[in-house]
C-alpha cells in the first residue's frame, strides 16, 4: 500500500512539473498586456541587419560572384591515368603553363615506332627514286612498261613517306595533348584530380579543375523578367555580401546577356516561383582586400532612374 501511494505521489509531482514548464513557456511567448487591454508583440531583432538600397528607386537582384573570365571547367581531351599534377588550389598560373599530365608511356612507345616507320619509308623512297633514275638513263634500252613501273614505285614510296610522317605528327600531337595547359592567366579555384586517378575525356558532372581570373571579379545578377525593362547600361549598382551587409562594393557594368533564362539559383523566399525567368546582368568590381570569394552570393541593387512605366506626357500646345 505504501509503495502504491509513493508511486501515485511521484506521478502527481511529474504532472505538476510538466504543467509548470508549459505555463512558463507560454508566458514567455505571449504578447505583453498593457493598460486598457491592448496587447503588443515584441518584434525579434535580426542578428544581422539586412542590406538596404543606397538608391531611392532601384531594381534588386540576387548575384553570384564568378571569375571575370567566367569559371572555366578544365577537362582533358584524352582519357587516362593522372601522372603529374603541377598546380594546387590557389596557384597563380599564366596562359600555357602546365596544369596536369596523363600517363604517357604507351604514347611515347608508339612515338618511337612512328619515327622508325618514317626512317623505313625514307629509305624505301630513296631506293625507288634511284631505280627510277637508273631506268631513265637507259633510254630506249628499257621497255616503257618497266619504266612506268619504276616511276609508280617511286611515287608510291613518296606517298608512304608522307603517310608515315603524318602518323608521326599525329602521335606527337597526342603526346602534347596529354599535358593540359592553362588557357588563360588566372587562379586555380578548385582541383578534383590526384595522381593515380582516372581522368575521363569530355565534360563530366564535376570538372577536374576550375580556373579563372579573379582580378577583377564579376557578379552575375539575376533580374526578374518583370523588372528587366528597368535596367539601364549606365545605371549605378551596389553589391552587398550575403550575411554581412557591411561588406559592400560599387559595381561597374560589363554586359547584359540578351537571352532571358529560367531562374536556377532559388533564394529560399516564400514568394519564390520555380517558373521565374531572369535577365542576367554582368558587373565587375575590384576585389582588393575584400574577403569575397568566387561562388559567394551577393545582394545587388541597381539604380532605376526615369522609369515609371507610364506613357510620355502629351504636348498640349496647339
């Protein structure tokens, strides 16, 4: 009997404790009561102040930082095993610098075979030309048929030499293509290839190496198609780093890409529509000491001056 009372008391204490905690939570989250029965809700202050447009009239867009050359996905024209990697993430390269190379042992062996074939074809051509010269020197002492045979043999040997040289140049080209070089001056932004890994030819889901020029940087801004008509080439623009509105930079207009595309990078807003189409505007800025990196998002405001959407005023003068 005592045990039953003890358990009942514990159960009642647990229920009371739960009700107390629930009441405390509800009390903290409830509106504040003022005199006269009016209630107000205390607004939560944001941890980071949102970016505000510096222009009285503006077009807002979401931007993403990219290299001024655009982000170049480096691949390989030939498939093979990676042998040497000459760069690392963050490496500065000049146009023509080697980035990585594939295992070329088989190609180098084939190159020796091609060179030997050229030497053989060269000897055969020399022999055929000597025979043709000999029969020509005999004049009428040799038949026309045999003279033509020697001439055709010399022509065939010349063609075979040209073919052997072409195959040699093809193999030399393949050997050169097994070393992938930088197409532009820039910085290695991403490296996903390591020695011993297989590098597939062609475009893959993920580039082997990402390269681009980051001085200056570009911002690719998505402008909603409904606001596209408000964007002018000469308009000022300002970009604020997402997550820290104190990091900002003025922008210089580069170009508008004239094809309006479906929006891909969704912002997560409740009003976002997956069927939205956007005009992409490209702007440039000097990075300097700003802690801004390729791939980061920015809030961009573009000044919209003189656009009211109304027809021009009519001249009342008679």
